[in-house]
C-alpha cells in the first residue's frame, strides 16, 4: 500500500478537524484515504476525478 504524500495528509487532517470528526476516528479516515489512493494507483484512475469518490 502506498504512503499518503505529506502535503495531502496535512490537508486531510485539517479537513477532519474542520468537520469536527472525533480524534478517535481519524485513523479510520486515514486508512480509507490510503485504500482510495492505492485503488486509484492500481487501476490508473485519476484521484482528482470527483466521480471516482
């Protein structure tokens, strides 16, 4: 599984805080993001495509 680039992770964590996601759940959201980015890489999808979400 790929690592989340530092700049994306920083922005993602800021979004979690802004949306008032409980801190105890942050690890689950980061795990989902890693799976999503891995999926996009594996199937050569552009992760910027909003429809892929």
